[in-house]
C-alpha cells in the first residue's frame, strides 16, 4: 500500500471500529494533530494539510486527502476493506458503497474520488 491517507483510514478508522474512540490516537502515529473537538465530532489534520481525519462518535470515521494519481488507490481501498472484513477483495463491489460486517456490526464503506480522495466508514445502526 502506498497511499498515506488510505493507511490512515486502515489504522484509525477500520482498526478502531465500532467505537472509533481510539481513532485520533491512532492518527497521531500518522502525523495527524487534533484541530477541533466539536463535542460529538473530532477533526484532525496533517501538518502540511494534505490529509485529515474526521470522527463522529460511534457513527462515522472518514479520511479526506488530496487527489492521488492513478487508479491503483481504488484497488488498494478494496483490498484494505476486504482484509478488515475478512473477505476476498473480489467479493466487494468495485463502484459505489460497499456493505461489510466487522466485529458483529454492519457498516457502509465508500471511496469517493470527486475533488480528492475520501475514505468513509459509517455504522448502519440507527440509519
């Protein structure tokens, strides 16, 4: 894996689901510095502003970044999500939202490339 923002998503979002309570601590290892505590949400950013982490309680964790060159990052995203869910990458949709089950909970994960890169995991509980 070569995309720093995707590594952050793996370590801060996927690894700390379902609570995401340790996401910001995990993000510090990637150079993220907490910027704002909005009560139910936390926001942190890399010192150079190239990527950021947003965590919303037990509901959502997202990493946003500058646009990555090439399509390889999309395949890396599917591989990282598949590994976290314990399923083959080929079993996941190549476009649009992906539904996975991890640690007994169901999530929707998404990679959006419009205007940059956004990696998002949201709990389906309460939707």
